[in-house]
């Protein structure tokens, strides 16, 4: 069974995963680049990571470092808990130190396995490692003080993953027994096309753009953004994407608008009180709610729709507006089929055989 886990991520999710795994008895190393030295130094100084909210306790990593030469060798599981914009940076940072038999788990996946694979091929990495993507995040959380994470929900070790290639998935699931309770997606596409944040974040953030600019760090998406108009747009995007999922030969996972529905009737759902009160932000529009959810899950969905002869007019429009807001071309510059290496003319059936 896996004993040594390295968690890459100096933000809230990295802190949470490191704390949870340390509390559960694993030998945990928390690491990130020098840019996060202040956050990591706080963990060293305070002697651990305090979890509040939906999870409670203190997790003490065995090692906290900004040196990949200390963090990567010897790790059996490497959890990558960074925004998608940092996938290439992290792949280059860890590449020289990888060893045979290591499992790299990208949380959330967002098709990051393609980025890691491309970088490893470019750099001539010979270590035999697996690349696996988790559908969705480990859980909602915020850094609320140095070395302190407020978690929005109770611990949930269940989830869905797929490796690139998918032939590695069962091997990884077996290796992760005792660590998490994950089941298999068909391939990495299935997790990203079902990403809940594309439904919950994109329309609500864009329709709140003026208020975000005005309120800054006083803004809370889950308190202010889910107005009737926003919810109608969210429903349209959900329906567009569901049609694409079904055309891909897959099924929609769960109820992607479930949290939106609960937030709208918060008095009837005390179980999400901590989530509602403390999962605030975004404080600005230069944020992963747009960069990640538009550039990864959103752009991917639109590109798959085009390949299948379908249209997603509402999501496409929102991605265009998001691009105007942040001066980015999410639709053409994001993680589309073309940018992942699957040119026009390739069918999904042909692509599935390669992944």
C-alpha cells in the first residue's frame, strides 16, 4: 500500500490534501515553487495545517519544502493540486526527479495529463510513471489564515478517475486502495466533459462581472450570483453540454446543478451552511473560475460539439465574453481537441483508441 505521498500545491487545495493525508497516517511532503515559500514557511513555523469547517483537525506533514529534489524522489503518489494554468510549469519542475513506479494524480484533471505527457516527452523523461486525472476537485476549501484551511464540506474519499492512457486506470485504482476510493471513468475525456465547475462558475461569474469589479474581496459567488437570470443561463449550458455528453457515448454524472439548487434554498439545506458562508470569491475576474473553467472544460466541450456536428451557442457566447474580459482566446487557445493533438477529421472513435 502507498505510504509516501507528495502534495504539490501551496494554495488551499494543496494544504487541505496534505493535512487530510497526514491526519490519516501517510508520510506526507508538501511542496511548491519558491513563489509559495511564505505559505509553506507558515506550515513549518506553526507545526502543521489546521482544518476548520466541514473537516476538523490538524495535519502535520513530515516534510515541507520548495526543493523538488527533496520532494519528488521516493514519493509513491504525487498529487498535483494547482490551477490548470500551472500544469506545464509543474511538469517541468518535477521532470528531472521522477522515478519508475510513481503515480501522478492531477486534481482536478482538466486534461492536464496531456500537458504533463507532452512536457515529459519534450524533456526526454525515461521514468515509468502513470498520469491520472481526477474528475473535479478534492473538495471546496479556502486558505483563511496562514496554515489554516476552511473546508466547505465533510471529507469525501470517493470520486472518479482515468489515466492517460486509459489502460493504466485499473492499475492506478488498485495502487490507490487504502488512500482513496476512486472508480474508473472511460477515459480522461469523461471527467473533463462532466466537470461541474463549467456549469456552476462560467455564466454566474461573467454575469456578476460588474459586481465583482465593484465589491472585490467582499464578493461571494454563492451568496450573490445565482439570480433567476443566471440560473436560466446555467440551465441552458447544462442542457447543451448534456447533449454533447450523450453524443460522446457517455452519461451525465449526477446533478451538475445540485449545489446551485441548494444555494437557492439555503434555509432548507443546513448541511451546506459552512460552504455557503465561507466559500467566498472570486475577488477579481483574473481568476481560475474563468481561466480554468473556460479554457479547459468549456473550450473542450465546444470543440467536441463542433467535431460531432452539434452547437453550443450559449456556452460559446459566454466563453467569448470571458475572453474579452480577460483578453484571452479561450475558445481557440484552450484545451480543445485540436490543441490536444487531434486534428480536424479525426473522429471521436479514432481518438478514443489513442487515449
